[in-house]
C-alpha cells in the first residue's frame, strides 16, 4: 500500500531530523569534523519527507479514497489542480504542507555555502529540532495517513465550494512559505547568540532569505484579500478577521525586521533589536499556527476544534519561544552596538520599528481581548474594524512621515541641508496641492483621511524625485516604498469614494445609480452539477460603454450552502461590482451594486512591494 | 534595569502561554448558557426595514427566539448558516440588530440571506443593555413574554441540541 509507504517515510524522516538535531548539538564545537555528516543527514531527511509528500500528492491525484483525509476532502470529479489543492483544504493536510515548506527552506539553506560553518551547523540543528517537533505533532495528533479499512468509499465527499478557486488554492501555500521562511533568521540568530562570535556579521548571511520570506508573506496576504473580495461577496478587501490579523502581525514584525537588519548589516547599530525582531517574527508565525489550529478562535479560517492538538502546539511553541528568549535575555548585553545619534537614518528606522511594534501589540490585544473577556466573564464579544482603524490610521501616518524624512538623512546623522529648492519642498507642495484639489472636489470632511492622502502622495512624489533626479538609485527601496505610497493612497481613496446601493429591479426595469444605468434583462434558473443557481443578466451602461454583468446565487446540495457569485466589471479607476439578492414579494429582485474605487491598486501595490525583494537578492549577489 | 528587561521579555510571552493553557484545559460545558428567568424589558424600537414601531414585549411573539447580531460581528457570520437552518424548520427568530448601521445591516441580510421574521434596529444598544448583552451574538429564548434561557456566543447544532432543546422540551414548548 502506497499510503503506508508514505506514512513510514514520514516517520523515518521525523526520526532522522531528531538524529540530525542531536548530532549538531553534540558536536556543537566541532563543526569542521561534523559538518558534512550533518549536512548529509539533513538533506536525506528532507528527501524522505519530499518523497513521502510526493506519494501523497500522487494518491490524491489518483483518487485513493481509502485514505480518510483524501476521501473527506477530495472528489473524483475535481480537476487535477483542485485534487492537489484539496490537500491543504483542512487541518491535517495543511499541516503536512506547512512542515514540507519548512523542510524546503531548510533544504536550500543547507545547500547554501556558509560564511560561517559553526553558526550554520547549529542553525541546521535548530531547524531539525523544530521540524522534529512538528512531525511529532503531525503524526500523533493530526495524521493525514489514517485509512478507511477494509472498504474504501467509492467517491470522496464534496469539497467546500467556496474553496474551489485558483486564488484561494494558491493563498495558503504562499502564506505558509512566508511564515515558515522566517525559521532561517530565527535559527541563525539564536545560533549566532549561542556561539558568541560577535564580530561575525550574521546579518548579511540571512538578508536574502528574510527578504524572500517577506515577499511570500506579502503576496500570500494579497491573494487572500483578493479572493475574499470577489468570492465572498462582501466587497471589501480586509475584514479584520482574527486570522487575518494573525497573518498581519508577522508581516509587520517582518517588515520591521528587514529594515533593522539593513541597519545592523550596514552600520552595526541596533544589533540586539534586530535579533529580538528575528525571534519575534518567527514566534508570531508559530502563534498564528497555534491560534488557527487550536480552535481557540471562531473564524472563517479556523480548523476543527480539538483541545489535545491545542495543548501540544501550545507546549511546543512555548518551549521554542521561551527558550529562545531565555538565550537572548542572557546574551543581548554582550552585543556591542554602536550608539547612533538621535537624528540619523538608523534612529528614524528604529522609531518606525517602535511604531510597528505598537501596531503588533494593539492587534494582539484586539485578537486576545475577546478571549480574555470570555475566560473571565463567560461571554463572547467581537472586536471590529473601528478599533483597528483608530489605531492603524494615525500610526501609519506618523510612520510615513518618518519614512519620507529618513530619505533626507545619511546613515550616520546630519540632516542634509534642506533649501527652498530641495525636492522635499517640492514634494510637500505637490502633495499639498493634490490633497487640496481632492478636498475641493469631494468635500472631504474626515481630517485623518485628508492627512493620509497627503502623506501617501508625499511618499509617491518624493520617490519619483529620487527616481528621476538622483545619481544613485536603490531600485528595491524605490519599489517597496513607492508601492507603500500607492497603497496608502489607494486605501484612502477607496474608503472615500466607494459607495454601494441596494436596488430592487423588476424585469426590464432600468434604474440609475451615480450615472450608471442598470437594466435587469432576465433571471434564469440554472442547474449545475452539484448546485442550483439563479443567475441575473444585467445590462449596465456607464455612459461610455455597455456590457452585461451576470451575478449568480448558488445553493449547493450537499451542505445547503448558499454562495454568491459576484460579477465585476474592471475599469482603470473603479470596479463595478454586482451581487444578486433575494426576490421580493412584489416579484422584483434585490441587486446590490458597489462602486469600488482604486481597489485593484491595493493589490497591485502589494505585488510591487513584494517585487522589491528580487532587486535586493540580485544586489546581494552582485556584492558577494 | 537590565534585569527588569530580561524578566520582562520572558514573562510577557510566558503569561500568554499560561493564559492559553488555562483557556484550553478549562472544562467548558457551555458557560455561555444561562437559565435564569426574567421579564422581558420594556422597549421602544423601530424595525430595520420599514421603520415600523415595536413597543414592549406585546408586539413580539409570546414564544420564540431573539438573536442579537450585527454586520460587524464575525462570529455572527459563523453562526448565520445555523440560523438559516432553524428558519428552515419554521422556527421564528426575531433579530435584534446591535450597534450597527442600518445600511450595513440591510446589506448583510441581502448578501447572506435573512433568517429573521422581524429585525429590530437598536443602534444605541438600549434594549441590548436592558437584556444584559455585552456582545454579539447572543440568543434569547422567550416563553410567555419572559426570557427563560439565553446563550452568549455562537449557537450551532451542538449547542442547540444540548442546551436549548432540553429547556424547550422541559417547558413543553410546541410552536416555537
């Protein structure tokens, strides 16, 4: 039986990760003697895991419904792509993928020629230990290898229809690649502390790894947000769902971390900060895994509840996090950091790091407050968007201002003289003029929104000056920060201009909303293979163009689940987003029309930010 | 000072872990379920859709469910399919829309479906305050104009069969 083979290979790889960890700690001071041995054992354990997963994928593609997990989450009618993605559609399989990605990162890191053997070997040991811990978790509490014996069902259960979507199929793997990628800075910085080789510049060795992981995290979050927008039919791009927040926290920490890493690599300042952030990022990733998989939180994302799993994960995560912090607490004083002056690029970056930490803590509070409240008072509450908005908006504005000013400062201090004809003055004037224009045009009353628009444009314009006027340009920095500017402007304009309206339309009736004529041409009842559906055909005329939008409402037989299939007309500045509602007693149909302005720019800017990592990697390669 | 910092970075996460430990290992058999009886508070509210006025419990069905919800509440969205399920069994549910905006609430119902026979609109949470609601969702069982049980948190199949159904059977409630 192939599934048994896959199962045994997993067990074997778990055992050999343990062996690898033991050896590397045993020979912690003799890296030269043991390095090839440890390297080989680690690679081979990874191969075992890869083959085990490969077999599992093969079983999923070939519809082996004797495997309980595949029987529960796949179906022979699914296209191959979704048969594969069904592997990460629930807890057990997605945990398997999570571990696989951890091993893939470890594998490539292991191949990489190290600049310091000792530190690298110990980090491989730490990564092996983490892999071992998660393998034990997988095999003991959430095995995807359980079989249905003696008789396998003829076909698999229906997969959750909302999950049959390309963006969603790619969303978890991308996010996981980001989450687990931070195991490398985590392991490397602990190993750096253990060996006390403080003269070694560990920051350069992991810069590329951290930046790639950050990009995956960024793209993963963007994919999830994009999917929620068109599939769930609520028309928003961010919902402040606890699990979204749990992905946002490592992202914020990682953003602070890669900036701090740059400071430490170039100037040797703030080294203890950088290490603490490295520990924080991975700890928050583990926290994310814990929150989602322990069933502590009710969410669209969370998996089925099982207290045993929660307790195991809790114990394992607390060992990793507390022991790493313990090592840090005992060694950080020995990290001789160069003192930096108050007004210098690095001090501005650390101010922004503090702001980011503030955001992380506030978000953590928003996630945990309902839990603490429930524990103390036995009542459940939800913390919603108003809380987060009131924290994120002002802090983002302050951070953006520091960002713009940090362009004007050198690494070691001294604000370059800002004359009247300096690009910064022009940027401020231009941004001010644009904001003033928008203020006039749209009568914006919300002062925070105005300021956000102003700082967004300030970043964009200032970086355009950098792009066209400087002799030296750092493309990566340009991409990431220009992207951030676009993101701030897009979010502000989106919340300012977007509007929606619920219309009730009879057949062949036309109504007008903000200059857009909408005619309900017909309603058709359709029968899909596993659902009934009602489809509306709407003729939309926005003055310049005319097109048909076809929103749909489906009811799936098996779960009785109702899904709304939206239809969206994308134009450069706005989306026309239509969903179909119920039929009223008088025979008319509810149609919800939303005009979502600049929403595509939100994801585009995130992709742009993620692309920055490519330039950083090519830069690092050229330098070495 | 440095020792305080050391202590701090270990103790803060340790506190979290200890809290989670207690949270996970606690024997929770529906702590949100209460069966204290009390009279339905006096109120004066509009309905969400047609702004019809509801005055006191006589305008409500004398026996039924009242569900506190809001469009901003994620747990309510999680709970929603089960309420639709109850509606399918012809169980009358009055919605109490809690600290919400009318437009958002109406949209929410249009998008996901409306499980309620009537929705009271309570933007300030005045009735909810008198009912002792601290957050959404919360579900009240009304019988002969009195509240005989309420559950704070998400009602699902398991909660329903293990908490509400026994009370319903005990009081011999037929046409909920």
